[in-house]
C-alpha cells in the first residue's frame, strides 16, 4: 500500500512539473507577443502652450527600454551628485 501511494505521489509531481513547464513556454511566447504590441501614449504639452500634448506610439519593448534608460541615467546622476558634493553639505 505504501509503495502505491509513493508511486502515485511521484507520478503526480512528474505530471505537475511537465504541466508547469508547458505553461511557462506558453507564457513566454505570450510575453514576447505582448512586447511587440504597439502602445500609444499622450505626452504632456510643453510648458506655456495651450495646445495639447502629442501622441507617441512605440512597441512595449521600446517603452520598457526607454524607461530602463531613464532609470539608469537618474541613478548615474544621483551617484555623481553624491560623489561631487562638498563635505558637510
């Protein structure tokens, strides 16, 4: 009886790991399709104008890259400010 239950648990774990692996493959293809989807965003109008903002369309992959570059630039500027600030202030 004990051998049967251990075998059943082993088979269930094997089946679960195969199902989760196939789910990961499906989700990765869905993610890559989502990254190539065109996303349009309305940009804020320039200060001092009464005209509306312009609309900018890019793929989600490009938006993500632009966001990451902005984040890295901000971090770099903050680190340079810390290194260049005089002692005591």
